[in-house]
């Protein structure tokens, strides 16, 4: 249904759910979720907090390619009011009290906002024909660019002009009098170099059995723990594309700061006495590269038949279906203790909320 974005009071589409709603808002950076108790508080946030939240939502959707599932965000006039939502490979940001607390004290730096601006231009140019970005005065593409740049006004055209002028000065983009934009090769190189540098030190690799039951149960808690510790989670079955999977696994392990290895293997495979071979391989590779490895396992699967003997002397964070929030907190604390807080860590202890 048509609605206003709870964060910016701009046009959006929302889907009501039992405890809140899922919102598709270009100005807020794309898809996000908000519960009924948090929604009224969004409009009361100061402009810098709104800009910071939009930047965070945008980066989340960019990293997990959620824009590819929402044709409407690119061209609402072409696809109508309702987004064409295909199967999501990752859940949208869930705006809760913790996100709001962090937004009040932690905003993206100017350098991060410039990179976000250029990342969105590059993304839009990849879809433009003939490689010219047309930014209308009002529209989804302009709104997404404002979100990517962390702009602090509902229609922050003046803020965007500063980004345009800076990018032109750096010779990253070219603009014609009609306002069309083309990203130069130097702009692409800037985005590639800084995006790669950003991911190298901020990625937490998740090694686990991607059985549907296990994934739907515990992977959201693992991902949230990694994000709350200030890092970006990487899941093999979701984030790898059509390249050779073994080569890509090694490549992503080399880029990661640490590995969360879930040893769960007994839910649907009672005869799988040796556990998940891929998990042990990825954990062993990471340990050989001096990466921190943090082990987790479903509590009723953690026994001598299901866990290799050389793993049993390590600390393992256990989980079960009824205590996933406690597990998330324990895993976050383990990451903070063994790895150190990531760049996006807001310093808000989730156990205090």
C-alpha cells in the first residue's frame, strides 16, 4: 500500500506485518523493517541521525544486493506503486531501539559519505543507457543518492550539489548542462579501491551448514551479532555468485577479519558422524592464516559423535531455538573480546536494552 516513509515522511510503499511493517523507501536507502513501538520515534530523530540511519540502510541493501529485488526503487513510474519483490537473499535492516540509540551518537564520516555517494553513482550507471545517469528533480534515483550520501534533509539538493562539485573537482564524474552524469574511469577506480579496503578489514566469514532449517533458525542471530560488533557478515550460499565456489571461499576467507564456524550437523543427518566437512576446512584454513575462529553449535548437537575431537577443547557458544537472543548477545561479546570492535561498532551494549 502507498504510505509515507516513517523516517522522512516521503513517498514509500509498506507491507503491514503482525508486529510492525516492512517499508520500501528510496529516501531511507531502500528496504527496512520497523516495529510498531519504534515507528513513532523515527520522525522525532534529529536530521543528522536520520541521515546516518539512511546511510546505514543503504549500505546494508547495497552489500546484499537487495536493490536488485526492487525494480520500483529504480523506476516507480515504470513498475507502478508496488515493488516487484523477488525472493530476498538477506533480511532488511530491522530498526529497533538499539539502532536509534546508535544513530544519535554515531554518524558516517565525511569520507564514508563521499564513498557512499560514488558507490551509488557507479551502481546507477551500470543500469543506465547509454551510460548516462539522469537524476530527475524528484524520483527514486535521486532519493537513493541522498540516502547513500547521508544527506540530512528530506530533499537535500543543496547537500548533493556539494558532493557533485567535489566529485567534479576530483575528476571522478562529468556533468552536462542538462544534469546528466557519467562516472569516469578514475571514479570507478576510487570506488573499487575503497570498497575493497573497506571489506578487507570489516568482514566476518560465516562457516555453517546451510540446511534450510539451520539457516532460517540461527543465521539471522549470527549475522546480527557480527553486525552489532561492527562488522559485515559474509555467508557463502548467499553472497557467492557464479564463480568457482571453492576458489571464492578461499578468496573471501583471505579478506575476512575472523570466522564464525557453526558445528551444527545433526538436525536432518543422524548418520553424519563426522560433522560438516566444509566448516572444518574453512575453520582450519582461517586458523592457518592466523584469523580468529569462534565456534558455535546447537546445544543438542554438541556431543562426541558430532564434533571432532580436536575441536572439543575450544570454547563453543551454544544455541537453541528458544534462546537465540541470549546466544546473539553471547556471540557478540565473544567477537568483541577476541577480535575487538569493528569500525561500525556504536559502543551500545545490546544487553542493556
